[in-house]
């Protein structure tokens, strides 16, 4: 599998262990809800020894398990985050405490952060956190009657994945000096790549983005009504690092 580049738009919620998973089937614009799937995910997060990435809100991890396992670099953006993926067997993770990420990720990282390592020879990354996750995933489907795709296809029926709902049961270990073990549960609602694909210009582009944003907002309101609270933490890495997170 080659490297890929995509946009990530998601919202995160904190929930108690006893909070029931919401039923999204009654939400406006939902064409159906898929069967729950379960994955065991295990991710190691890396940074330079002086924590350049974390200090600049950049995330680098190598994760096994699930359909998108592999190396993942997350970069800040104006709308969501840019994700660059590479296969699990790319790079060099033989020594878990001093790894060399895939070249494609190093190039994307250097474009965003010129001070970061630019090639394999200068790359030296250390493990800063371990995050293991039992993930329960449900696909939330959108129907053509409420999507821009329906208009484009002349009103013909079409159903596609609009978002992914993840019920995450997370355990973590901070790997820097003073790091601690933690456990928590959280929900994520992430828009699918298909709903984010946009080939329009002008008003049509604004309409497409408004549809996607409104769809995510309706799902978020339903999650809050079920007992969730908007998460105060932007990522699992921030939670895992705790007090070792740089200012």
C-alpha cells in the first residue's frame, strides 16, 4: 500500500463507562446505521527528543489493528487536520525507542515544520506514549435525498457513509520521565472522506461544506443528548502524556 493524504474532521466527547451508545437512526438526514464492528488498536507515539512535534500540535504515531493501521502523521489545518498515512512496514521501528519514520512522512513533516528532520539520515525519534484502544465502530449512512450527490445524479437513489462513530475504551502509558498509566472512555464522530470530497466552486462548494458541517453538528447534538460532554482534550496523545505534555 502506498502513502495516502487526507483530511480529518472530527469531534470528540468524554463519557462515563455507563453511558449508553446513542441511536443515530432518528437523526435528520440519516439513511441508516451499520452494524457495530470491534477493533483492537495499539499505537506508539513518537517525537524528537526535544518534543518539536508535540509543541507544534503535530502528531506522529505507528498503529497496528483496524482498517487504517500503519504510520500516521497529523498536521494542523484550517478545517480539521491533514493526515498523511504510510504502510505499517515502512520506515524503521526495529528499536522502539529510536525510530525512523517513512520518508514520505518526513517530507510532509519538514514542509510543515522546517526545523524538523528532513530525511532518513537526520531522523531520530523517541517513543513518548503508548495508547491501546478497544474501538467499537458504527457507520452512519447518508441518503441521496439529503445530499449534494442526489442532485448531481439526477435524483437517483444513493446511500453512502457520511460519518463514523467510534466508542473508544482507552488505556495509555506516558513513556517520558514522570509519565503515568491512565484509562478513559471517549466517543469520536468523524466525517467520512466521501462526504468531504468536494469538486465544486463558489456557491456549490459553500453548500457542500455547509451540508457536511450541519450533518456533523446534528450528530454531535444527539451525542450530547445521550449524556456525552464535549471533550476538553484535543487528542488521545494529550491525555496520555498528562503532566509531561510540553507547554
